[in-house]
């Protein structure tokens, strides 16, 4: 099992919803709770782009393209971060990656595909 494990991707109709989940099974609670967590996405031939980020204090920020539609949240007790995606559009099709920054070190999950 990798350090970050994503789940929840799949096929969705335009206007539909999905909830992505990222688990950090190998991380201890205290480390997870002070990590910056984020979701990125990537389509073939393009760079990986930031979708949403959440700090240890719970401050969030979003890409303009998803504001009002996506919500990032975290459950430190379960060592999980979530991405609730509503009103999905064809341009949201991508591989979504979970990301963690802790003490200046980056960690990536293997990604989960979201398709229309």
C-alpha cells in the first residue's frame, strides 16, 4: 500500500457528482494533521494542475474552474482528505491525484480516473 491511496473515481454523467477519498494509511495521526493536503488533476499531454488545497488549519483554496462546484475537506482522525465534486462537466475528466506536503517534502498518490 502506498503512502496515499485514492478512491472514488469512475464514470459520471454531466451534472453528476462524485466524492473522491484519499487515505494515508502509513502516516501517523500527528503528522497527517499538520500536513498540507491537496488534489491535483491531469489530462494526457498536459501538466498536472492544482484543483483544491487545504491547510492544517482547514483553510481552503480552489482553482477558478471548480469554485462553487468542488469542496475539499479533511478528517484528521481518519487520516483522510476528500474532494466532493458536484455539477461535473466533461472538462473535469482527468486523473485526480492526492498530494501531501509535510516538512517540505512532497508525496503523491497513484491517481484515480474520473470520466464522462
